[in-house]
C-alpha cells in the first residue's frame, strides 16, 4: 500500500516516520519542513530517536493506485486539502482522517465523494473516507525535527460493509490496523468510531483551551482547583452528545478522574497551545465551538464552552500568547 501523509505537522510527521520504517512514504508539508526533510531526513527525538528518509513535497500532482492517504492537517485546512485531492483520488484510494474535533471527515467527503463536477465523474467510483482517533502525542520542534512525547494507539473506523473486502479476507480497516501495528502505531478497528470521536472531543474540550489559557503543559489539567470548570465543560458536552445519539456509562466525575489519571503525568503541550505559540489559528471551532454549534442546533445552550471559544478567539486575535 502506498502511503501519503497530507499535512505533515507534529502528528503527521510522527506517523510518517514510524510508517517509513517498512513502507515508502510521501509527506506533503510546508516548504521549510519539506526542505529540511529532503536535506537531512525526518528526525524523531524524545521517546524514540531516529532519522527516517521519506519523500517530502509541497504538493502532489498524482495519487498512485492502492494508496492510503493520512489526512493530518488541522481541520481548519480540510476544505483546501480535500479540494487539492479531489481530482487526483482513484476508486481504490482510502483517505483516513486522523484529526481532532467533530465533522472533519464530512468536509472531506463533500469535496472528494460529492465533488462539484459529480456529473462528469458519475461513472466512476469514489474514494473511501474513514475517520481515525489517535492517542499519540508529539511536538513540532523545528523544520525536520519532531519531539515524540506520548506513545498510544490508533482507533480506525470499521469499513462500511459495501466498501470492505470479501469475507475471506481482511477489510480495508483491518489492513490499515495491521499495517499500523507492524510499525509501532498500535492500530485497532473501532466498532463505534462516533463514540470514540466524542470521547476524545470531551478530553480536548477540557485540556486544549484550559492549558492554553494557563500557558501550561498538558499535565497541569490534573489540578483539582480546576475541577469545577472541568465539570461544567464536560456536563455540557455530555448533554449535547446524548442528544446526538451518543451515551457514556461515565458521568462528568468519572471523566475528571480519567483526565487526571491519564493526562496528569503528561509533559506534552496541547496542540491548541502549540498553535497559539506560533500565532496560528487554532481548532477551537471544531472542538468547543463544534459542541456549541451542535448544541444550538439541538436546542441546548452551552455557555461555558462558548466562553472558552470566546477567550481562545480573543487570544488568536490579539496575538499575545503565554510563552513557556
């Protein structure tokens, strides 16, 4: 399977480096990152020290047959990325969206599965778009260098029955999971990706904005003095999730305990804070903002999540960020 990592920031570059140990990998990234990779390789530091040789380009002009595209852009960039791929994808292309937030894969489907020129392409099959959730963590240190901070696993949406392989063989999702596991990315097929997306969204709605506002590492989220605001954020998320057809056995108290146990030891820096430190737009609209928007559509008010959106938006606009 050919592999293209589209949007090789911290997580995309980590996946590219791990996968390149066994496969030919092409990364699509920003010019400085591309230049550094082509000159000196893609370097990992932190939990794993390695230098991998991958092909790095600013843009692609073709997609080979039997290609797996890992879309690891910020969700804000999904529209542009999907439009860039829309005329290149083939019937056997699989696009795996390894991203945060709600709705990113739908943006991709609109551009690649239901493109504006659908009449001209109606006779051909369209690519398979799947969602994935990653529990890995990394920081983009500088062009060509990624700090591998957190080892985890990758949850992959089960292939729809119509798109899968014959019963005698593995499905596309199972192929991807096996490929990931063989490269140290612990691929697991999820029977209910929607609940996993919501689970990570709830963690992100707490960790990303609060640690960004505090100017702290992820582990600071375990501070018990933050429990009251964490509870308010989570309660709103759980209410909207329930209205969206997703229910959890855990209440907000259980989520708070899990956040402290799992993320308390983390020395990683949340992706939102990484964006703010670089004066880049964050994914707040697809995290807390997505909860607010969906809640409004379902008749549910989410004032605490809305307040966090407003604070992060103000930080983006003012360009005044807390430095390490």
